[in-house]
C-alpha cells in the first residue's frame, strides 16, 4: 500500500513539474492558461508533504488523488496545446477551446474538493494554500473573458472566402500582426502546428484544418509579398547607405507568387534542397528531417506510414526551381551546406545535464521504485527534443536502459524500451543501441512484455532497422516470429507497429524466407479480409515485397489470394491497387493457373482502368499483367483452334474406317 501511495504521489509531482516547463502561451489564451499553470504549481508542496508523511492515505482521499491525477493529465495536454498549438485554430475554435478549459477547471475543482484535508498529515500553511487554489478554481468556473471579436470575425471572414476572391491587404496585415505571424519562424511554426493536428487525426485532416492551411498560405503570401527579403540573410535585409535607393525602389516591386509545387508542404517556403520521401512526396530537407527527429513515422502530407526514413534528392525539381527563379529575376536559392559534424552534440544546459546524471544514478540503484521512476522520466525527456536525446546517450544511459529490459517489473521494462525507442530517433543513437547488445533484449520484451511494451519494442526494431546492416542483425536475433504474433493478436496500434517493422526487415532478402516460415502470409491474408479493413494498406505492402521471393510466392498462392487481389485491383485505393497488381505480377510469372483464375474473376476491366488511371508504378504493373493476359488468351485461342482442327480430322476419318470394317 505504501508503494502504491509513493507511486501515485510521485506521478502527481512529475505531472506538475512537466506543466511547469510549458511556457509561451498563445496570445488568445495566455491569461487563462498562465493562471491555470500558476495555480497547479501551488499544489506541489501538498504532494511533497504527503509523500514524506508516514501515515496512510484514507481510501476516499486516495480515490480523489487518482481523479486529480487524471485531471492534471488533461490540464497538461490542454496547456501544451495552448503553448504549441495552431494560433489560427485557437482563434477560430475559441468556443471549443474555452469549453474544454472550463471542463478541465471543473474536473480539477471536483477532485480537489473530494480530498479530506483534515485527515491528511500536511501543515496548516499548505492546507491554506490549497484552499486558496480551490477557491480560485471555483471562481474561475463561472468567469467568461471577452474574446477579441474583431480578430475572430476578420479571420472567420477570410476562412469562409473562396480562394479566388482577393482579400484586402489591410485585413491581412492586421491578422498577421495580431496573430504574431510576421516572421518566417512564426509562420513555419504555425505550419508545423497544423501538420501536428493532421497527424493526431490519424491522417484525416477534415475540411476545417485544410481550410486553415489555405488561410495560413494567404497570410504567408501577403507577408512575403510585403517583404520579399524575408528569407534573405541579415546583411541583405539591411543594405548599407550605398544601396539605400535600390532598396527603396524594391519595396514597390511585388515579388512573383511562388508556384505551389515549389513550396515545401511543411514550411510553405520556396524549397532550397528538395528531397523525396518513401511515399513519393517532396519536402525541404531541413523540414522533413525535423519532422522525423520529432518521432513521426508518417508522411506529413498524405499521412501514409513511411517505409523508410531515408530521403532522396529531387534533382529534377531543384533544376525547375532554379529555372523559374532565373525567369523571374530572383536569386536561385542556395542549397544548405551538406557538410555535417560526424557526431551530433547536445545543446543541453549544465542544469539539464545534472538532472540526467541524477536520473542515471537512480537507474543503477538497487531500489526498484527509483529505477521505475528514473526510467519513466528518461522516457519523457527523450521524447521531448533532439538535444535531450543526444545528452542522455552521451551520459551513458543506453547500456543501463538495456539492462532494465530484463527486469521482472513490467512498468520499468515498459519505460526502458520506450526510452530506447525515443532515443533511437537520433541517427547517432541507433548504432549505440545495437552495439550495446540491445536487440536480443528488445526481442525478449517483444515476446513476453505487456502489450504496450511489446508495441514499443516493435516500434524500436522498426526505428533501428532503418540502417541496412541492422536489418540483418535484427532478423538473425529471432525478432520476426514474435513480430508476426503481434501482427496477429495485437491492438490496432500494435499491429501497425509490427507491420512497419516487418516491412522494413523484409526489404533485406534474407529475412523474407524467415517471415514466410513464421506464418506471416496467412496472417496478412486475414488482415486483408477482416471487417473494418484497418490494416489493408500495410498487409498489401508486405505481400508485395514477399511475392518476389520463391517461398513468399508459393505461400501467397497456397493462401488462395487471387480473388482478394482482383477485388482490390477493382475497388481499392490507388496505392493498394498498385500493390495488389505487383503481387499478381509475381504470382502469374510462369504460372498460367493464376492467370486463368484472375481472368475468370473478371480482372481485365479493372486492369485496363489501372493502366490508364493508376499511379505510375500501378500503370506499369497493370501493363505487364495485360501483356501476359493477352499472350495467355492468344495461347488459349491457338490451343482451341488446334483442338478443333484435330477433332475435324478425326471426324473426317471415321467414314473410311467404317467402310473398311
């Protein structure tokens, strides 16, 4: 019971500490959110005294503290969005935002009211402080602050306008100034905030967020038109006296509108170093690298799962951008220097490094409670930013976390594997994790851990497998069978983590046979046909890779896949039609049985449509199948003619044979 009390109270302290690190709230919610954060910080002394007390917590108060823990978690998410969320969204959806704010305030007030302070071993000063906080929450429940009506109405008007309608520049200027979107950094951050919202919706942004993105584009175009040198170096923005006349005349010259295809979908800026990701979308290199370093494994624009974090330079687009710049009298964007230090260094402060050192000491202590709480804190720190990930690794945390993967404490194990997942986002850390012997231990968690630990173990293996040599190491460690098991019996998130890991591992030819022998093909076929179809994309992508392997082709054929593949080619999404056709191409290579079956099921019409309207790869695969199908039909016709000819010859002989007899 004492342990449960300690864990509960420590989690309350940790949550308030995390809230304390959130700052710079957006102007539209700044007053309310600053007040809420300040009040919550005043609860820390109560939690500290409860933690130090030797007395047990009354049952009713314990229940109230659990409710308070949930309320604090809701408050933390609310405050984080108020600090990092979209400024445009916070204005347009102010009603929804404030409703959520009052709901959280009421939740906190209710939980605090249920605590029996007289039965707690806390000082009178702390009781008075909590009573003050409670009274402030009660007053805040009924208070409604007047919003900036003019800002809301002007923004709403622009939001509802057709894209082709010209907007008054004075309105755009007021909006940009009030929203504090006058600088390139602010505009980029707003764009990233909207992309984060798309990611959180599971890839379906809806009309609201799409229109907000278009609204941001209008503001961005206005700001860049008013200040063409917004992206220029400081010395170009502030010309010397000899350049003054030229600079003055330039202000009257409107910059040409940048074509949408030349803008990075994340920053909305003209791309300097465009690169292609595995979904075929193009981004500015620095922007997509920041997106990946933040832990995302989806394409920001399409929300498809990235099969690899590798990027490829888009030389064609870079050349087109340079030609457009030259035609419009603009200095072509200079590609950032590709020379990087061989090792990433952290910009963490001495205080942050000291905190990490203290946590590492706890990891090495003999106390299971200290290990659990330290692993949990490292997990959160590693999730927060790239500097933390580098500093934690530099301090020597990786071997200690690997050691905790075999602990019998399931919660500690879960924290440790998730911390390694977060650390692995940093490229330099991937090698350190594998070289510390982590892979067998991660596979151990994948086999016997809690469901959340297994999911994060699969995600860690995916992250590590981005490096080609790690695909071999992970495949040889026995990771594939438990990944197939998770793909079969995991939660929806677990299945997706297992699928992305298996896809990446099966890029290496030597792992394809292992996956087939582990029974992945029947599992994938089940996912293709299960109600809801939430895993169809992933299942087809893996089947497309496996079908090029002899064992994979045989297993897919044995699983009676042709009817399902024909159905997807006819009615699936563009990417799924493409992958289904790719599987069928391999299946039908040298095997007329499957060609005949596909023809019988009516594949010709869907293939013709795919050849005309599919993705580039889909068109190629459809053309291959149509060519094979044409040859097959021609062979059938020839065989039929030959059979009929032989029958006629035999019939012609019958009378003479009869006469002879």
